[in-house]
C-alpha cells in the first residue's frame, strides 16, 4: 500500500466538484464549449484557492481522447500525456 498525499487524494476531478471558484470553472467550461481556448492561462491567487486543481482539470479536459475535440467533462480514464 503506497502513501498518497491528502491534497491529491481528495482533489476535485471535474469542474463541477470545484468549490469556491465557480466563476473560474464556468469561464473555462465556456471557453472549451465555444472552442475559444487561449494560447496560455495564468492561474494566480493565494495559497489553497484551487489553482493547481483547476489547471489539472483544464489539462485533462483539453487532452481527453474520449472525443475528437476538447470536452468540458473529462473522462478521467485517459492516461496522462
């Protein structure tokens, strides 16, 4: 049995699971839905507000192989790219 850090064990896996950053989640989902994905994203803020979690979810949504185009709901079974 391997040890897993609590922050990774309980990290949100979809945009809907993110708490306290609904405006950011909605903005990213709208960008994916409309096909207007920026060249780069800058996640900034204080410690513990969900920057890394949102970045990981966005990366999974853009790199998901379950559909031919990026999806706002990642399948969570695609291997990391």
